[in-house]
């Protein structure tokens, strides 16, 4: 993948040394297509010499959420003004049984949530049925992390935010007004 997964490069190998890495969830279409099954992408694909040494290392990490396998994700970005306000979005996530995700500044700059909740190029590449981006501009490094989401909903007070270019549904408005109303409406449907 090049430019954070925006384009896929094709390469012809000209020597015997190659290192290939793939992001999980990054090529779902290839996994699905049996002719292109990843099993064809094995050592036999290349003329390889026998491995001199194979090193396998597995590291356990303490994790409370697995966004990769989440079917619904509600994510927050820098549009949230302070940490206490995350509760407003959590209520919405709970109403629809979604996991809470976020953009990088929420983890790196503010340290309000743990890295396991960061969605994007340097976070987790996700592929949920529903992704709700709240107060997230949709910069490329975030957008590549959600390109396999089936339905993207964006709530942003800037109608020109790039997230609206990739969203299936968009609400232009202040998240502090929109999110509580949406939560109440969805809760009413769930309670019916
Ligand atoms: C090498 C590299 C890797 C990166 N990896 C990642 C990554 O994995 N994931 C990631 O997310 N980012 C990543 N980034 C950072 C990325 O470039 C963006 O800076 C980041 O995604 C922006 O986060 P944001 O959308 O929350 O913030 P902003 O870009 O500041 O957007 C905030 C948005 O909130 C809206 N807003 C403000 N107030 C309100 C309100 N009251 N109601 C509604 N909307 C409001 C604004 O209109 C704006 O669109 C990476 C950057 C680099 C250089």
C-alpha cells in the first residue's frame, strides 16, 4: 500500500530479498476472492532459498477493546472540547451497542483514551458495518483506517470537512446539539 493505503502498488521483483508486511483487515477483498487466496502468496510464490532461521515472536498486550472485530464503532475527534464530554458520545455508543473509537489527537495529544481505541493508519484499520465519526475532520491518515466500513456517518460543524467526502450520511451541526438528540431518538427505537 502506498500513501497510507490510498493506492496499491504493483512491483516486479528484481532481486532475491524481499520483506512484505500486510495490515490485518487491509485487503478484505483479496481474502474473499478464492482465486487470489492468500495461500498463493506463500514462500512457493517466489523462488526462495531454504530459510536459514525462522524467528517468530508473539507479544501479549493488555487490551480491553478489539476494534478490528467490532461491528459498530462510534469515534470521537478533536471536536470534543474536554474529557468529561466523552460521556455524551459514550451514551450514544451504548444506545446502539457500539464500541468507542477515536482519532489520533485524542490518544497522542490529550491522552484521554488508550492507543487501542485509535482508528487509522497508525492505529487500528477497522471494517465495521457502521462507523460514526463525531468531530473528526477525516484527514487521510484517519480515512484509510475506515475505508472498509460498510456505512459511514459523519457529524461535523464544518460542511467542508473532508469526512463528508467519504461519508454515506452526514449531519452538519454542533455535536453538542446533535449527539444527545440522536441518542434519545435511537434509544426510543431500541426501547420500542
Ligand atoms: C504519520 C501520521 C500518522 C497518523 N496516523 C493517524 C491515525 O492513525 N489516526 C488518526 O485519526 N490520525 C492520524 N494522524 C493524524 C491526522 O493527520 C489528523 O491530524 C487527525 O486525524 C485529526 O484528528 P481530528 O479529525 O480529531 O482533528 P481535527 O483535524 O482538528 O478535526 C476536528 C474536527 O472537529 C470538527 N468540530 C469542531 N468542533 C465541533 C463541534 N462542536 N461539533 C461538530 N464538529 C466539530 C471540526 O470542524 C473538525 O473537522 C496521523 C498523522 C501522521 C503524520
